[in-house]
């Protein structure tokens, strides 16, 4: 028998995040549905329309909770896993409309189960009476229409929250929602600039359309690896990914594990890249540690921005990869806090970086 902890170890960070999201969606949908139903049931008799739902008991609340939660887990899984993959390449509007339509069909089935079981278990009606009551309420009262409109609103709102959360990278949206970065914050972070090796000749060989698809696949696999080790993706710029970790002992190791995982992901998918494009991508990386200023910027389009000398220095370190003929270069500031063995790095000496008044000692990772 596989224990929950063993299952947890087998799941990737992204899969864990998505399963947690499914559970959160199911709990939220259940709570919202119960709140509005109990509020309706507490209304005076003259304020209700003549429908089957007239009696509020603990067993009816428990029964409804079980059905809504069970169905919401299934619908949440459908939304987060299956439909996301199915409509990945559709425009956002079409994506949301199609997902909402499919989820709406599931919600109508759920409403049938709720109504039918309520008639059987709470009102103790016969099977025929339960079916007739469902037909009567659906066709002669606003019960089904009001439920349908409520679920449409819930589905659309849920999808918008997911889209916004994924735009900012998991975890960042909540910080923005709570206003953490309205006033700029100075934070010590590990910054990684990662971009495609030999991008210019690859672009010339593939042409515009194929190169874009190539970049999209490259970024997908690399981003998966970075998120796997808790990296917060700051931005994509062409074939470049900027990612950060808050500075602590665990994250100094995670940034290296993320780099190794990214390389492993590309090697694992090497045959797929060869088949589609005739090229297996490689990347170069610059990593640095230091203070950055993080805050919200913009008016009509708001975004989270990181600035400061650490960002500029990391970009310069990444640019030095070609000049120094090494793919993975880190600063001394980062090297001093990472538990690396002597054979895992070598000093490149004090290097003069463009725009910097003082030279900086850099190290190549031998991994």
C-alpha cells in the first residue's frame, strides 16, 4: 500500500501545487454554495418560491456538503488539469467560454444529484416523486436558472483568479492582493538570469515561426524545472528567464538544484526537440546574491518590478558567459554561501564587468 507521504514524494512541486489548488477550489465552491443555500432556507416562507427546498436540517446540510464537495473536486481537477491542457493554445476568451460551458454541464448534473437526494433522504419521497419534483422545480420555478447563473459567475471568477495568479507566478499574487509591495521593499534575493545559448544562429536557421515555437517549448521545460525548486519567475524577455529566490540557507541550494533540473529536463526532451526542430537547446546562466528593491509599478497596467545594482550585476555576469567561455557563472557573494565542494567550481579571477567601477571575482560551476 502506498502511503500519502510516499505519494507526496513522487509528485512534482507543480503537481502538488495543482492538487492543492483543486482542493482549495473545492472547499471554496462548497462554502459559497452552502452559504447562499442556508441563507435562502432561512428566509421567511412568503419570501421563498414554491420549490422542494423548504426544510433545513443538519442531515440536509451534511448531504449537500458531501455532494457539492465531491463534485467540486472532480470539476476542479477537470479545470486545473484536463481542460487547461486541452485548451492551452486557444485564445483566452474562447478558452474561458469553453471551460465554463463544460463545467456548467457538470454543475447541472450536480444540481440534479442535490435535488434528487434531498427529496429521497430528507423528504422521504418515492423515486417517481423525486424525479417529478426535479422536473417541476426546473421548469416552473427559477431554482435551476438561478443556480446556473450563480455557477457561471463562480466558474468565470475562479478562472480569472487562476489566470492572474499564474501571471505573477504562484505565491506572488497573494502578496500583491494583500498590498505587500505597494510600498517598495528591500529584500535580499538570489537572482538568476538564464537564456538560450547561440540564439542568433538558431533563429536564422529556423525562421520566425519555428523559432517562436522552439522558444516556447524551451521556456516551458526550463520554467517547469525552476518552479520545481520554488523559483519565482520574475519575467520572460524573448528567450531569457529572470527568476529569484528569497535568500536563506535552503534556497542557496535550490537555485543550483533548479539549474541541474533545467538541464536534465532539456536532455530528457532532447529527442522531441531534434524531431521538431533539428536542434537541442542549451542555456547559459548568471547567478548573483544581493539586495533588490521590489515594488508595484504602473497605472493602467500594474506589475511587480525588481530593481537595483544586484539585477544589473546579474545581467552582466550572464553576459560574461560567452566572453569567458563558460555556461554557468556565479558571483563570489553567492559562492561563499553555497555548500559547494572544491571540484564543483573554479575561480575565473577578478573580472571587470561592463558598467561596474570595481572588478568582481567570478566562479564557473563545474557540474
